[in-house]
């Protein structure tokens, strides 16, 4: 039984920063939303962080500046934060809690839903299949994203991860099926927010995109709501409206830092690196909301972006993310320093569901075998490069020098791409064939003779 929205409390015990403590409450629970009425007629919004006896600690989204204990009344909603659902979200630019930033009216819908949501029931899941083509050759060819997959981008501060995520959001497609994108920005500087808005403006104008933008100076508690709102909107667009939806979430490290800050405000016992012990289950409650549902045509695919502090892949955020997700796209500092965009570390990247979404009837019949050959050859090229550092390139065999030439051709032909360049899939695989053609034909042992005859007639050295 909840207090309901009509019962208000005015006994404010204290105001500290963005926290408001109300006494005399009953039947109020954690994560319950509330409206704070000020004596000047304005309203602010809050979320319950803690309940003890008859006290409730409220995190006020807009802050407590200008409030005084005797001039505030709090109305609890009786439920977690809810949003309207419907097509009204498409083409809109909103802040991290769903309020318009584009000058338009509030987003309306015929139904509402709590943003906390639920992970998909494993019994009702359909296996991910069919690709999401990003238009980025290195991803589409070698770490194919599959509808219903969760595939994060691992990066470090200073690399163009936001640029890559925005490019994917701007040009990804589901190959002829209805496709939408929800972009959730968390804790980004205003310059990055402006970049995202500008880069995605064209797709937003077509009504295929929803933007939720939480900036670095927005309330911390709003950062916890942003991905939940994004996923709730995506679930409706996918499982009720029948679209394939890609949810891009950047930066999940900022989200996790917000979780840590709120946990400290709740005076919870910290675990590894001061993050709460439930960080794993918190991340899983977000990532496991993606997938496909039996009997429904749509899908939700998640691409979280996270920056690894000091490049430490054992940091709790990338470490726990890796346990939950199905692979990773890794960006490398040395490639970025050499001017390669995107600086994709092919050998460090992996899409565990690639075989579910690529190959005959999905991408192209020669895709999987060609990708396997390309990755194996790149591993051999790395060994040859290490050997060259030891004995000199002149002492290498002709075959090893061929692998070094292949690595250069792969970067120049396939991996190097413009930030606004959307490549078709046939163009991508043709570029990959061009790269492997640098190798002696006897080294192409993972590609069938039929594919070699079709794509390299008389080719290879």
C-alpha cells in the first residue's frame, strides 16, 4: 500500500546539498519518485534514496537551492519513476530524465511504464540472429553486431570512442527492416553534448532517433535514470511497435561513478574500489533488457561505451561488463597515435554472437571464412612484426614480409575510414578481399576454393 500522490508531507528535517530529509512518512519505498512543491508555486522532482522508520531521504533532481524547510511540501507518487510511451519520442531531444531540450512540448503517450523495467525472461528469449550493419568496415567485417546482442566499446580517455559511437548511431541499419536508434548520453561535457546533437541531427529529423542527454553538471541521480528511460523507450519501440532498436549508451563509466556516489549518500558499505557490491547486478539489470522475444518481430540491441581508467581492463567497470556482455570492441592507443580511425584493435576485439548473425542468408556466403582468414593472418603478421624487431626486417622470410605487407593493406584498405563515411557491406568485404590478396595464395587456407575462384581469380601472390 502506498501513500499515493494526493498525500503531502511538509515536515522537512534538513536540506543538505541535493538531499532533502522528510519526517512522518509512511508506506514510502526506495526508488519511489516524488514531486517537491515550493511555496513560490514551482515544482521539483526527486527520488527516494533511503527510508528509516518515519524518515525518507530524497534526492532532488534540480537541487535544493532556494528551498527552506518551512516552505516545502513533498508528494510521493507511490511508484518508481514512470514515463509515457509511444511514437512521440521519435525525433525528440530530451535531458536525462525525459524533459524536452529541443523546444518542443513534453513527450506524451497513451500509456506509462516504470523505467526500472525487468530483464527479459530467458524462457521467452529468441536466439539473436541477423546483423545490425553499422557502416563501419572493421566492425561489420570482423566483429559483426547481431540483433539482440550486447556489445560494448572498451576505450580509454582521449580516444575517439564517442565519435565512433555517434557515427554508428547515425548510420546503422537493420538491412531493410524497420530500425530505430536510442542514444543515451551520461555525464558528458557540454562540448561533447553539442557534438552529439550536431552529428545526430539528420537522423533525428527523419524520426528514427531518440536522444537522451545527461551532461556532466546535471544531477547525479538523473544519470541513473537516463539508461533506464532509454531502455524503456526502446522496449516499447521494439516489442510493441515491431522495430529493431539499437541503444547506444555513453559513457557507462560515468553511470557507474554515479552509482558509487549514490551508494555513498546511502551510507552503504563499499566493495572493490569503493563501488557498491551490487554493481554487477545493477549493470546486469540494464544489459539483460536487450534481446529478442519469442513471437514478437522487434529486437533491442545494446552498445554501451565505457572508458577504462588508466587503460586498466581489470577495473570494476570493464571487468564486470565483460562478464555480462557478448564480446567487446577494443580501441587501441597506439593505433590512434598513428592516425588510424577508428583505432580498432582487431585481435583484442570479439563478437561472440557473430556466427549467429553472419554468413549465408544473413550477410554474405563468404563472410565468415574470410573474416577468420583475415584475423588469423593479422595474428601471424603481429608475430612477424615482433620477429622483425628482434632480427631486423631484412632477415625475414618472403612469407613473413608478405604478412607485414598484409597488415598495412588491412589498415589502409579496410580499417581506415572517414568519420562520416558509411560503407555498404559489399564494399566492406571487397576491401577485405583486396587486403588478403596481398598474401601468397598458399597462405589462404581458411577460405574455400570456390570463394577464392570467385573473388581472387588468378589473384594472390
